[in-house]
C-alpha cells in the first residue's frame, strides 16, 4: 500500500487538482505544503503525513511516464 497515514495514494492522487499535483511534483522529497495537504485531507476525510513516503514518490513518478 502506498499511503499517507493509511490513505492509499491510488485513491486520492487521481482526484487532486492540477495545481496540487504541480506543487507536489516541484519537490517530491520535501514537505507537503499546507494547501496541498488540505486538499488531500478533504479527499480522504482525515489528516495526512507532512511528507510523501518513498513508495508514494515512486507511484507519482510512474504516473508521469508516457504510455505507448
């Protein structure tokens, strides 16, 4: 499971706004900014970690790869 405090990224990533995705992509290894954290919390209904796990970062990178 790729999760931020037990919330599977596969469930919330597709619903994040483009702006929030760009904020995360700008610094995958950094802390999740308050605006993005609030958006994720609204999607999952509870607080989230302050940063992405290595598995979450890997998941996001796979979402950016081109598909043939």
